[in-house]
C-alpha cells in the first residue's frame, strides 16, 4: 500500500483516501454519479467512444458486439460505457489499489438491479497489461488504451479523482513505468483482431509519434484508431 494513501470501507463501499488531504475519498460506483448519468444521458451508440469502437448507431440489438480489453482500466468509467452498449470488456489494471476499488465496485454492481446486466459483461484482471496480453489464448477484437499523462499549465483543472490517481500512479512512478504506454500499444497491435484505440486529449501528441490510421475527434478528446497489420501500425 502506498504510504500516503489508505483504503477504508465506509457506507458499504471500499474508498481510497489520501492522508492529510481535504479532497475526500474516491470509490467505484457504477450505479450512481457520473456512471449513472452517462448511462441515462450519454447518447448511446452516438457517443464518440462507440464510434471509435465501430458500433453502428441504430443497428440491431441482437448483433454480436466486439470483445474489448481495456488495458488501462483506471476507475472503469469507459469500460462501463462500452459494456452498457453490449460489449464484453475485460478491465486490466496494474495498480493493486485501483484494482481493489474496481473489484469492490463490480461486485456491488452485480447486485444492483439497474446495472447488474451490464456488470455481467465486465471482468477484471489485476496485472500489467503487456504481461496479460502475452498470456492470452483468445485474442480480443479490440484493445483500448487511455494512458495517463502529467498535468500541464494549459490543462483544465483536474477532477478530485484525477488528482488522486495522478499522484498515486504517475507522480510516484519510476522512469521504467513511464514508457509502458508505448509497450502497451506495440503489444496490443500484435493481438487485436480488428483495431487498437488510444484515447487522447484532442491536441496531444501521438504515442511514440506513431500516426494512427484514422481518428474520431471531439471538442476536448480524440480517439486514435490503429488497424493491426496496416503499414502505419508497424513498429
């Protein structure tokens, strides 16, 4: 456990606190808050993330949706959205602390009537993403990455969750762990059957300056899509 943080179970939820901080706690709860609001008002298959995955708006509900590995699960927000759209999502999170929050949130979601069916399409693996991909027996249709990058002066003020996650996962990282986004992209391109999606701030650089095959761009976020075995995707 990181010396500056502690996990506590309060109000039936596992919560992460930073010691001597006024920020309060963070937890994973798919049935309330941002996840619930996005589920109700997010726009379904019209969302940018759905377009990036290749889900067709207004398509038949019985169609087979892609299998996705979210290699940088974080607090599971994007994985939950994708599962709500019918995808089967494996969340991979290397941080033992964050994985504990995800596990707790997923177990509670499975018991919540409003989101239990969505939770059944989500699973969790606590390990390094590259290591997980190297042991796969069945490759996924899609690999999804949302790397965390340091805050800059031009960035908007980060949320409480982002501040705590950045300090826990990024500010205390060793130089060896800072380059794993490149390793993840390379590994993902070797196993994904259909595409690799990298979520980025709209004006951010490409990972390792590698140009994607195409992009889905919004006001503040973009999705870089790499097609395996295409010329632009070669290391």
